[in-house]
C-alpha cells in the first residue's frame, strides 16, 4: 500500500525541484526573479511534478536499459506531455506559462527541439541517478508517518489550487473594473492580484 503514495511524493519533490530549477535559470539567463509556482502559496511547479510522475511511470521498467533508449523514450514522452500541459493550461486559464514561438523547430510554440532534448537528458538523470535514491529514502520512512504527511499535503494542495483559481478569476474581474464584493475579494486584490500573477506566470498573463 505504501507504494501507492510514492508517486505523490515524486510529484511533490519534482514540483519543488522544478520550481528552483526555473528560478535559477531565469535569474542567470535573464537577470530577473520570477515566481514559477503553479499555485499562489509555496514553491510548486506542477509541470515538473507531472513530468516527474510521467517519467517514473514511463521509464521505471526501462531503468536498466541503455542510456540511448531511455533518452528517446523521455524525449518523445516529455514532448507529448509538455504539449498537452500547454494546451490544457490555455484551455483552462486562457494562457500558458511558456511560449517557444521564437525557438528553433517549435510546434505551435508549445514544444521545441531544445527543450525536447532537455527532457531526454532529464529522463536519463531522473531514472538512472535520482529516482533510485529517492525511492531508497522514501522506503526508510515509517509507514504511518508516510501516509499522514501525504494526506496533509494533499489537503493543502487542494486548498491551494482552489485559492489560485479564485485569485485568477478575481484578478480578471478587477481588470474589467468590477469592484470587490466582500473582504475576501479585497484580500485577493491586495495579495494575489494581477501583478503577483503576472510574475508567477512568467508575464504570460492575459
């Protein structure tokens, strides 16, 4: 039963690591500080979390195969997943947090060759080096603690996602000139407003 929770922890770990990877990358390459979290509270980049889970499911049974085979599987799988995530974000939120339109060999600005290669390399690093160590350490945690923490984090993330959706909706209304109706909407206007969300979604806010 403990294994059922493993993928959730993979999601959390990958989301947090992805957040800091993006944070450092934009700081070094663009000299700016951007909050790459998918939710308004905490360092959780769900794109990396989902990819961490997907790569684990896709590559686990091939973890002892050649590096080339793992690279190809991750290259293809990561590209497909990134395209779906971009399309889904645009469908649900009306915008995406990335746009590769100016990149070489891109498809609809959702994926490009450079980042597909990145997913291929990431797949190798993940399933050959990182995941085995993560799995080993997760197995050392007491089962009761393991499940309790997972349930607590799940509740927090559900609340966080709901708050993010409400913040996005309220920010759109404010931009349309609709005044707040209650203290909660005033709180959203003052805390998780358009300025905050523009930084959080890499200035792709619409």
